[in-house]
C-alpha cells in the first residue's frame, strides 16, 4: 500500500512540473521573461508553505490526498482567473503559490512518514514523467487546453483513489464523489468547449480594462479580429484580421504585433517610377547591390518578414533560412500559404537554432540578416538572455561571411533604453572587429534610419511622447545597420551610397565614416575610437561587451528595476518565513544540531536553485526557447537528483562537493564550447543533458542526506520544517540568481553556488564534530 502512496507522489510531481512549465509559458506571454522566471520562485515558495504546514497535519494519507486534490483544483481555477482578470502581481504570486501548496502538502507528509530517499526518488521520477507529458501535450493543445485537462485529471485520480480506499466509509465516499464529479463535469465541459470552439482563448477573455501594456494584443477592442492562435514551447503566435484590409493578417509573437501576411507582393513607390529608377525591391530594410545574386542566410525567416525581398534580390536556391518557431513554418507553408502571397515559395526553412545550424555549415554568405532578432519584442523591450548578439556569436557570423559579405541588422529602439541597447550592440560589434585584427572598425559600419510612413521625406522625431518613456514615433521608427567583413571603401562604398541615395531615398544616412557622420551616432563612434564612453556611462549605460557569460542585450543600463523589485520582495519573504522555519526546527529539540541542519538546508537550497537558474539561462542557447529549456533542464535535473538521493547515505557530501565544482562549471561553459567545436547539434544536446544529469545527481545527495541525518539525531518530526526552509531559500535563490547572472555573469554566479555547497559541507563536518563531543561526554570514565 505504501507504494501506491509513492505513485501518488509521482503523479503530483508530474502535474507539478507540467503546471510550472505552463504557468511560466503563460506569464511570459502575458508579462515578460522576468515575471515568468518569478513563477519558478512562486512555485518553490508554495513548496515551502506546504512543507511548513505539513508539520501539523494529522490526517491519514488518503484523506489528505483527497483534500489536496480538491484544494489544488480550486486553487488552479483561482490562479487562472487572476491571471486573465486581475493584473496585480502580488495577487498573482499568491495564487500561483497556492496552486503548488496543496500537492506539496501531501508530498511533505509522505516524506515525514516514510523513507526519505525512496520518496525522493518517486518525487523526482514524477518530474521526469512531467517532462514527457508536457512535450506531448503541447503537440496537440494550447496552454488553456492543458490547464483545463489538468483540472479534469486531478479530481478524476482523486475520485478513483477515494473509491478504492478503505479509509472512507460509505457516506464519505458519496460526499467525496459528489464534489469530485462536479469538478470533473465542470472542467470537462470547459475543456471540450475550448478544444472545439477556442472560446476560452486568453485573448478572448482577457480583462481589457486592467492596467497593462497597451502594446499587447489582448487590448484590442474587437475580439472578433482574432483569426487563429498557435501555441508551443517555443512561443505563442496569434493571427489578427487587419482593421483596414480583411485580407491582411497581423502576426503577433508572444502578444506583440511585429509582422503581417497578405496575398499581395511589395508595391513600387511612385516617385521611383517618376525618376525612371528600375529597382528590384523597395524594402528599406535590406541593403542590396554589393554582390550580384548574393548568398543569403536569414536568421528568423518569420512570417512575411524579408522573404519576398530576398527572393527579388537573388534566386531562392541561394537563400538559407532558419526559423525557431514551428508554428511559423506551419502558417507559411500550409495554413496560410496562399494568404501570405506564397512568401515561402521555393524556400525550405530549417526549423531550429540559427547559431547551431550555421556553425554546422561549411560555406560563406554575402548577407547574414539579423532583422529585429531579440528575445523580447524589440531591443527597447527589456528581456532575458539573447545569444544572437554576443561577441562569440558575432565572431561565428563573421567567420561565415564572404570577403564582401556583411551582417544586416534592423532595430526598433522604441525608447532611450532601446537606443542604448543599439549602442551596446555596436560597441560589442566594434570591439569584436578590433579583436579580429581590424585596424579601423568604424569603417566597417553603415547606419541609416527611417520612419515607416507614406511621406517621401519623413521628419525623424526622437523626442519622448507625453506621459511615456517611448519615442513619439516609437512604433514606426527604425534603424538599419550593416557591419561588413572588409572596410566600406572604394567600390563598395560607392555601391552602398548609391543604394541609399537612389533606391531608398526615403531613408536618412546616419553614419558612414568620412561620408556622413550625423548626431549622437557619430559621437558614439568617436567615443569608441577614443576608448572613452564616460558620456554614456554618466546616464547608467553598461559599456561591458556582450558575451555568452552576460548575454543580456536589451539590459543596456546598470539599473534593472524590474528584477530589483522581485529580489527585494523575495528577500523579505525569505527572511520572515526563514526565521519561522528555523525557530520551528530548534523548538523542543537539540538547538545546536537543529540550527545547523536549518542552515545546511538554507545553503543547499540556495546552491541548488542558483545552479538550476543558471542552467535554465545558459541552455536557452542550446534548447531554443525559455519554455523548452525549462522542460528539459528542470526535468532532467530533477530526475537525476532523485537518483542521486538514493546514494545520499553512500556518498560523502565532501566528495560530492569536490566533484560538483568542475562538473557544474563545465555544464555552464558547454554551450560556448560547442560554438568552438564542430559537433552535430544532436550530439551537443546529448552532452548538455549528460552534464545536467551529472549536476543533478551530485546535488541530489544533499537534501535527502540532510533528512537522514535529522532522523539519526531524533529530529524526524522536524523534517517538514527543514523541507520548508530549504524551499523558501530556493524561492529566494531563483530571483537572486537571475539578478546575479545579469549583474556579474554566469561564471561568478556559479562560484557563489559552489560556495553555498562548500558551506553546507562544512556544516555537516561540524555536526559530526559536535556529535562526537556530545557522545564522549555521555561515556563513563574508564576504570583504572
């Protein structure tokens, strides 16, 4: 019968990981990457709360499981309602924590009543099962459907368990069945309605009156504009019918409208015809004409994007395109192939990571495009790790350029922070060229700008809009940048000037050394040549080069108020709740041993989640997206931790710490190493998974090891408190590790994590010394 309880632990752990992934994905969609990361913190906080309360639980296992299943179902309804109706983060945090409180309440009690290492194994096995379930479900359902399916399955499993349990009498089973069947009927009805009619699509039911980013798709006035939504672990895409033309569909990525599709091809501008200019394209984003029929590598082929433009410049068989989101491929090659004007005709985009793919190619390109390629909406929207714009990736792209080739970038600064983000990219590109031995990097840049308007010579207005931190022309202002492998001089300079003057005369040339040096952009290159960026640093500009160790392109200033707020609120919870847990641990117990075990669990909680968050950020470069990375990294980390827990009483923590040091550092550096080594993508991912599992195995021996020692010191009744203090420390570590990775980089953050494990190991050593001292005092004196 105990094994059935263990299997229930496995089931709840699988649901836990599934919901953690779905809520992370949804909050990233509704808010941003930072709040999505906070979801992990809220989930871990829920673990701590559940473990803390578990100390006083006296219910039998079956009755507790029934209570937890009903509570989890109701809490998930509440969290879903709060997310779409009340955009108030403290309320969202509380509701999400409550969802995870109930399953952990049951798991913590099972930990207390049964063998900790066995329970830990079944718990972690559930996480592995959750990985598989999550990946499979996203192949068939959107996030809304998955949540509703969970709301059906959780009470269904509880119903089966209750009906076969000898704990309940006939009347108890009837009452429980009535409640559970009511929940199943409600959830089942909503699930079928969602699958058939998409009526509970978050875009349709979102509270448009709430305080929210008005740039998001949820705030559109007419819900009927929503044509179709696509959802997967890479990201969410919504198609909206245009206000002006029903044939045109706006393509919204993670809630933001950044693209469109329509059946028409690009039109010619009338003033070109009046001047007798026979041009092949009118797209202001794409500088062409340097090389005839160029070979083009497109990073992010997108919806309409620049695919039609590229095919006007060169034959389709000379275009290599990559796209990270499989939904785009589905939209452009199947569902809306004709509606997109057959933009993908002749193309065969590779689905996956552009960095990994181009590294595997033994060829060079004349143009490599990076058109507004960021993890957020634009460079002006602060977001998470961005590996496309680091020194390592720029070097990779330069290595794959022909002698006359160039990188083509397009940016939408949106605000001052975005403009500083552009400057930080240019700073990184400039120094990358310098490190490659380029004598005068400034001669490799060509910068132009425009406002997307029908007027031939629009006024470029970079003043701020009233009551906003955005530019007046934020939605329509663009900057184009090319960075060439060779200096832009002689014939090449003549070609780019001719393109800007004759073909794209509605643009304004901003920087081309010795030809046009306008405004602050000109000042920037002067400061770079002088090696002095103090003017920008005075307003908080972060002038450090972007690297894979600190790949936060959009975080262009030292100040990160979004994350600081999360850190402070999390720290307050950690201090208050942590003190309560420590007091609970030492109360009516050996205070020295109890306080040592509490500190031990704080340090391993900090260390574990520091490493977890670092791996989640680093492996986005390998596993494509935040949500996909969350599933694989978290899943394999937890599974291997469960296996490691079985060896908690066999492997000395000191040896675990010694081995964890090189393994964790290698795990963090692996994605960068893979850029320098020519390995197949699949092999690289397998190596990454092996290192993640190695880290998880080594870290897994510490938590159950501490619980075993608590049992040996007659502190088994304190296990829920130790569970709780470990979790609340982990909740704080999630946010602190995010902040630390941004501010000081992944390497130093990993050093801090290893330091936490070293301190935890030292505490265990001291515990052994204290125990020996206490035992020696109890021994009778030897006889003469």
